[in-house]
C-alpha cells in the first residue's frame, strides 16, 4: 500500500498543478479539484431488449479543465456517452461520420460477430457517410466493463488521442451480487491529451510516434483531478478504463488497498487484494475500496512506470514522457467518516482453466525497418499488410499463443473477438485462471496465452495496443474458419 504524509502530498499536488496550469479552482486546503460530478458522460441504457441511439463522430469545441479546445468527439462529449445493455439485448447504433477523415467503431472486449455491421474493423466509413451498427449481445455474455473506439488502421492512434472513446457496460449477474449492489459505483475513464499553452489540441511529433504518443494533460472523465465524494456506503466500486493510446497507468490510492474483482470486463473468482493496479492501453479493471480510514481526502495516484525506450528517441522532452519520474495525482476521493463494518463478496465466479490446446503458435514482437514505411513495428518480422492473411484458426479450436518480446519496449497484446487465459510468464505458470482480452508482454518477456475461438467465424485482427505501434505495423490479420 502506498503511504505519503500530508507534507509530501502538498508537494505532490504542487507538481501536478504545474502540469495543468492554473485552469482550476483550489479548495480550502490548497488542492486543485473540480467540483462537478466525476462521471459527466451521458448514459444510454437498453429498454425492452433494445439499445438504440444516434452517434455522431465530429470535431467539436469542448470545455475541458476550464479551457476550451477542439477535440474529436462522439456526440460532442469527452468521454463519449456511456452505453449499457444486458446479455441477449440487440444493439442498433445509427452512426454518422462527420469527421474530415474515414473512421469506424471497434467494440473492445465484446464477444459479438466480427463481420457485417458489428465488430468489423475492416469497415471504412467515409466523411459524411452513415452506417447502422446492428448486432445482438449473446445471452451468455459476461457482465463487465467494455468500451468502444475507432479502429481504422493508420488512423487509430490519432483518432483515439483526439478523444474518441466511450464505455460500453454489460449489466448482468455480477451486478446482482448483494455487496456490489450496496456499493457506490463510479466510472473512471483515463485519457491523456496534448494541449499547448493556449489550450489548443496539438499533434504528436514524429519521434514520439515511435514510443507511442503521450499527452501533457491527463483527464479523468474529461476533468483534471476531480473530487469524488463518497456516500454512506461502506464500499466504493471503481470501474476503470485506460482509454489512452500509449500511456500506462500504475494506480495506487493513498492509505488504501484495492480489491480487484474483474479484469478486462471479466469477473474473477474472488476479490484479490492489491496495493497497485497496472492498466496498459485498452485494459479495464473493477476494484473495490473499503471506506475504513479516518475522514479526509485521499489521492488516486499514477505512479512512475518505465515502458522502455528507443535510445535517443526516448528523450524527456517528448510529449509528456518526463512524467515517468514522479507520481501524478489523477483524482481525489473524499469521505467524512469511516465505516467499521465492511463486507466484501466472498465468491464472484467459477472460472475453469481451458483444456490443453490443439496447436501452439509463436509470435515475436519487435521493431525494424520496412521498405514501405521506414521504421516499423513487427510481428514475426513482418509489418502489417491489409491483404495478407497472417493466422488461420478453426472455429471452436483451442490454441496456445506464445508471445515473445525481443524488442526494447513493453507491448500490450490484444486479440479481437475472443478473451483468453494467461497460462505462463517466462515459463512460470499463472496461479489462477482469469479471462483477459489484452495482456502486457514486457521487453525480454515470453507470455503464453490460451484461446478458444468460439461462436463467430470471419476475419479480424490482433495487435499491440500501443496504438501508434499498431498503426506502424504491429498487427496481424486473423481468419477464424468454420
């Protein structure tokens, strides 16, 4: 558990304030906070088995952190509207692209069709065009925290960095757990942006693309250091999304532990006590926090994390990467009194390990030169090509994929359409089975995952979720055949 005394936190708050300027008011203790609700995204919920809405992608003037800037938005909002549905519901999303470049939508983590007008990353919706996304969530779909964002290759990082990201929540069995029903639920969408000293959104320099762009301002639900007021509930449930294209978040809460109950939208067998939570781009986690300390304000921190470098291209001046050296305050949690009697759920799910695989495949992650694009990021020595079929699997087959990072940077690896179980790291078996859709493969590390390709045939992709690396070639086409 991370502990800081009050004097250290005053210094920490001053460092954080220097990063975002004098945009926000200060409370009586000198802390920089925003007093608006921590979750300001609009909410669309399914009704009578249907989630239906209009969604427009466009560049809009948005007020963030007390200043206005032009961002890429869904329905003019940062973060985008939160969508909520239940297993078995139909989703009908009337999408309009009013950006000045083509785009599409990926429903990250949802187990839905990967072809047609569903989770099809090969759709290309031109400026001014409309498309109705229409699919059904399977009746046996797990409840969890998922999300949606653009996924047109070559523009993914740019459009996500511009602001296009929103939560997609599937409500189900986990949410009916008595302890969770009684807990206070909050959603935290973590995003970073590059803003100049006039508050204008700026693009990433070429060298920062090699590392993956990081912004100089971090927002939680479109706000800098929001103040989250706890109700009388003894438990706080935080549903956290890393919606940044490259930044890793190593989270800790002053004087509190986290009790993790879900990862990447998938429930764990039981709560796991942790002092820190590492979320790589695209990952989500549900954690519980006990309201068992003395009354006061406690800061949610992003602790330093070094995700690697490319020699001279890892310099400190590169778009916010100097924050690797010190903690940053992301949000402040406030409660007036402790609650002495706290109950955590004892059992959440019953996850069984997948059976032995029918085939083992190997994927080497690295970088190098490509004749077409110059510096590129590679899987098995190849940079992505849209017309090349990289991996063919059989529907309902179980496979092991060994992910071998021989490069100098950490890479979070994401597979579309199907969750997987992490079997081992560097030959050491994982102790408990859990479902994920994104796994971190650190530099020099070998990670083995096991996937069952269920329900939906067709073509999709796997890739590094540092999205500049994906756009620069670290992606492969996956064909799931009947």
